[in-house]
C-alpha cells in the first residue's frame, strides 16, 4: 500500500481501542509541541492506562538529556503512550525503552527492513546503519505510578537535512530502506500492536526483562554489544570501553579500558568502529 498524506484516526481507533483492542484511547492531533509533554500533563488529570497521543507534526519534541527536535508534518510517526504499570517498581521503569526497541524492530522485520538496536534508545537501519527511530521513556511523579513512552519513527524521507546526533549518525526512513508498506496509518497500527505484545509480559514480570523473556531477543538485536564504545555522560568526560552485555534492568555493561566493569543506566553511546567481518 502506498503512503497517504494524513493519518486515519478512525481506522486506528477501530483497530486498537478496547474492548477488542488493547488501548483506552487513541487521539491524533494535527500539531503540538511535544506528545510526551502533553501526556505528562495528562497524568495529573487522570488519563487512563494505555492512552495514546499521535501528532502529525511536533515542533518542540524532547529527546534524551534535554535535547529538542522538530518533526515535520506527514513524514513519520510521532507518538506517545501513557502507561500506568502499577505492578512494575519505579526503579524498573527504565527497561521500558528496551520493550519499545523490540517492538520497533518487530515492525521493521515485518516490513522487510534490515534494522538493529543501538543502546539505549535508537533503531539503526540499512547497510550504513543510519538512524530510523528513537525512544524516550519518562517516569512521571504522581499519586499513581505512571510512565510516558515516546517514539519517533521516520516513515518517509525527510525533506530537510537533519543534524546528526551523538556519533554522527545520519537519518534514514523506512521508505528509503525499501519497506514493503509505508502508509503511516498501517505502520502506526503495526507498531502499537507490537508494543502491546511486548509490554504485556514486561508488565507481568514487574519490569524484569529476563523473566519477561525479552532479554535474549534484545541481546540478539543490539548492535552495541561486542563493540568498542565511548560513553558520554552529562557533566562528565567520555569513557572508553567495550560493551559486553545488557542486564535484566536494561542497563549496559561495559568493560572499560581501565579494566573496570561498569554498569551504565544512562549515557550517550558512540560506536567507535565497525566490527570486523
């Protein structure tokens, strides 16, 4: 199916809303600053578990470490999901980014796109391993535990050049990588269904990726593992090492050049060079 200009909100709701679908509400807006910011604000107003907000355009999207970015209209999927996983301890909520990464690569595989994961929150596609998608999970303080999961996925080629992120990764899209389907409504439905399938066992396992049966899948898909990397932490200098594992909480395990083994919960990771064939 070819791409359509606008998302079909009615079709998404018919596919995804309860009682037959997994989501409580699905809203599509023409334009907003940030879907994550909107849903963070919605937590206090009592919006229910599994509330979805999708924007045709974002003008003040937020990334990791406070980075801002804009999302041009009609080119990708810019969505956030409000989750209230009461059974998952606050300390385990960070592993939700792993869940979202797996869902994204479930979709790329279904669409025939070669893609891998870069810890902690990027999807890299194609032979050049350009950035196709990103994830941001934000815990929200409230009387009831909540987390807002934001996903940005490039579906169609971007009209304007995008400044590369850490490590100089260029941008790409599903269409540029030969996806068999680029209708954004269909891709949104696939992505939200895949997220549900991955999120249910994560929730039942109280955020433990190994117990949920997700950790081995992530290890297989994560191109960061086995690579020399540079860790860039806010307020600190870069650390060099080799990424050796991801633990059940979604943290990266790195053997530093100093010989110390470090568990990293938050950092930008730069892949220093390709692995040999």
